[in-house]
């Protein structure tokens, strides 16, 4: 992690509010640019509306930017309003669109009297909007990153440059801003394969794990398996490869609060595992190890000690899941 990046540091405490955190951080930057770097702000407004609307410096100074605007039809993530402008922006990082979410926003947009109106989906991944494709502007986070990179290279006042750099680092660390592919690709892929080999060996040595199989995709790399019939997965998400993750799905939170499980979860590490509400199912339990942390020093360890550290992580995580699923 880049040294002294406030956004990255705070984000570790907001994992379950990922999209809200990202939205607030982005809007904070845009509001600052609106005052101190209006040309850069206008360029961002143009981009966020897909060039459908154009903003001059006079427009920029009159715009108001709100987050989590509440009305009867929903709660859009970002609302940009002015004397003649009404722009709704729905922000997505990892989550999917809600049922009829954009259709409801479009109805609200059509009821507005402003001359310049736009509905935008700002997402990390490509989204197929079907019949709505021509009525909704689609932009991606990597485009925001590229535009900020361009403005950073121009003459900016020091505080603006610092805020842009912080947000850019935040996007890049999370894999949301694209960078030029370099020679590190080859060594990086090889290192990932080596890590997966160590993880698989750690699972082989764990007697609680059954029916292990490789389960990877465009966003993740790891293994699925069962513990007492409970579906689990362990591996890395490619957006955050510094974390090795262990997840157990459809876990009863009430059962996990039993005294025996509580002792395991507290351990010596108060951050050992946490629960997350799933979109359709009850809860999933998530444990992870930060391979870059100073406490772990994973990359400085010998291969024997790396293997031992991963075996300990898998064994303690599996033991906790086993206690939750009698």
C-alpha cells in the first residue's frame, strides 16, 4: 500500500460500506476541484455525462453535488443539480444493480423541468443495460482514473495535486484504474501461481476440508470446498491480491455467537473473522490475512515459513467454520 494514503487506511475499516465510501471520497474530490480547479471539474462533469452535456466555468460554479439523495423512488448515489442541470449518477463497484433501479431513476429524470438532464451509471465492470442502453450514459472507474491522471500532469495547486494523487492511488490499489502493462506481469502471474500452490498444500494438510476443487474467474483465483457440508472458498480477489481470503457461506450468525465459537473468533487477534450480510442468503463469514502487513512479513519469510503461516491460517479458519456448523 502506498505510504500515508488516508483513503486506503480508512477503507480498511469500511469494507462493508465499500460503494458508499468510494462515492463519498470521489465527491469530496470533485467538490474541491469545483472550487480550486474548475477546468478539471468541468472535464469530470463532461466525462460523467458521456459528453451528452457540456459544462462551462459559469455552470461549474453553480452546481450542487449531493450524495445519497433520498426521494420516494429510491436513493441515487450522486445528484448534481444547477439552474438548468439535473444529473443522477448511480455508482457501482462490486455490487450489482437493484431490480428496476435505473428505470425508477429514469422516471424521476423525465419528470424534471431542467433543460439539461442525464442518468449515468458509473461502474467498475461493463454492464449490459439491454433496452435502456440508449437512454443511460455508461462510464467506468478506469476512465475517471485516466482523466485524473491527465489533470495531475497539468499545473495544479499543491492541495489539489495531493487530493488527486490520493484518490488515484486508492483506485489503483483496488484495481479500479488501469495502468500500462509492464514486465512485472510475468513475475506477478508466476507469483500468483506459486501462492495458489502453497494454499492448496495447506488445504491438503487440513483434515476438516473436503471436496476441494479449483474455482477461479475473471475477478478471483482460489479453491472451493466443504466443511461439515458448508460451502467455502479461499483464495485472492484480483482487485486486492495482497489479501488471502477464507469465506464460509450461508452461516447462521446466531449459532456463531455461541460461547465455544466466541472463544475461537476472539483468539489473540480481535480482527479474526467477521460476518457480512449476503444479498439473497443469510450471512457469510470472512477471514483474511494481509500478506503485506508488518505483522505477517509474508514476503520476507522462507518458503518453509510461508507454508507454515498459510497452514496456520487455513487450519484456524476451518476450525472456526466447523464450530459454526455443528
